[in-house]
């Protein structure tokens, strides 16, 4: 029987996040979303939901962006980034209430 290779889930998740950041920086939003989604499958964090929300915002997928902001806030209510992104979404939609 062959030995099972060791799989460092946290390292892989960090690599996925970094790759997502690189795609986001290059404005390849679909690939950024894909990488962030894979990272979220490994562990749901406010940071990654916030990053994916930004990618959705740039794609003009405002409903998905809003949902990711809400998910990020649920996980970590005191993290400022999803609130800032959600504010930008409200501004884009003309929702000033």
C-alpha cells in the first residue's frame, strides 16, 4: 500500500487566497472568485468573503457581493472591510437610506 501524501489544508488555503488576490489585481474577476470560493470550501472566513465580495462588485454582480458582505459580517461583526464594501454597493445602487 502506498503512503498517503500529507496535505496541509491551511497552506493550500493561503495559496488559493494569494492566487485570488493576484487574479483580482489583474482584473480577472471570474478566476479570483473561483480561487476565493475554493478557499471558502476549506474554511469560511470573513476575510475571504470580503475579498470575494469585492470581486463580485467589480463584475457588477451586486446581489452576490451583498450576500458575501453579509456572510463576512455574520462571521466577524467587528471587521470593517465588509461594511465598507456594503456601503459602496449601496452607493452604486443609489440606496442612501
